[in-house]
């Protein structure tokens, strides 16, 4: 698991880094909010550990700006700030946990372990389809290079259904049942719609399995 740690107390940053490294996590550390934000616009992480009151850009502002860029990464805030309004704001913008300083490093590790299943659930709701395409099943948005790509409702429902069944070949009859509500339309009409959809997409991630149907293969990013 790749973790980005934003903590400007250098002794605490070192302690967390060494502790999580011993547990097998890959940790990248930052003391400055702007530097952390710039890193997050370039590279992907599985989890963010964010202090709130840090130089240049607060942890809360980082998350707000990432959401504007459609970057969704699970986050745990670690902060000495115990103001209930700040804590509420952290959860409102998507925090999965809020750990108040001072804390024991083992407590942090326990909370990270506890959230691994939650992180996996988030991934399942935001699915990578190709190098540049992803889909948010919660928001019903198809993203290309983290920018939304509008589609007609029918075309989007096709992509969504294939994404929910990623790695499975979906037959023409199945598409007719679930996308066209079992309307008495011909195979040629469905194939024509699939052809128009594939032409509209900027990457060819929907595969036509001749004589069987269509599928989106599971995309595994290169390490």
C-alpha cells in the first residue's frame, strides 16, 4: 500500500514513517502542503495521512482542491485540532477517520488496518477502465484524464454495466435485457449503438468478442 504522509512536525513525521515502513507500507513524506498537493496531482496513492495545520496549504484545502480535479483518495486526518467544527468539516469532505494528537503509533496502525476494507470498497465504486479512463459508480460519471466525458444516457448505462461486470463477456441478449429493458429490438440496433459508443471513446477499452458479446478487461496499472 502506498501512503502519502503530510506532517510538519519532523520528529513525528520520522516516527510515523519508520513505524509504517517496518509494517511494509510504502510511505512518501511531506512537510509542506503545496508540495504534497503537487505530488498528488502527478502520482497515485492508496491512502493519505494529512495533518491540517501545515505550511502553504492546509490538509483540508488540499482535499478540497483534489476533489475539484476529480482525484479521490481515502484519507485519515491526524491533527492536534480538536475543534468540533474542524472535525465535522474533515468528515464532510470525505475523511474516513480523524486521529487526534497525541496518539500511539500502534493506534494509527490499527486504524489503517481497519480501513483497508473500506478503501477497497471505495476502489470498487471508482473503477479504472484503462490508462486514462475511469468511472465513478457513486456519481455516475465517466472520467477521461480526470475530466468528465458526457455521454448519452444509453451509452453511459452500457459503460456502467460493463464496468460493474468487468472481466466478464456480456452478450447481446444480456444488453437487451438490462440496457434496453428487454424491448424487442434487433441485434443490429444494439451493435450499431455499441459501434457509435466505441467511436466516441478516446481509448478502445471495450472489446468486441466476435460472436459472443462485449467486455471490459480488468486494467492493472504498471507499478
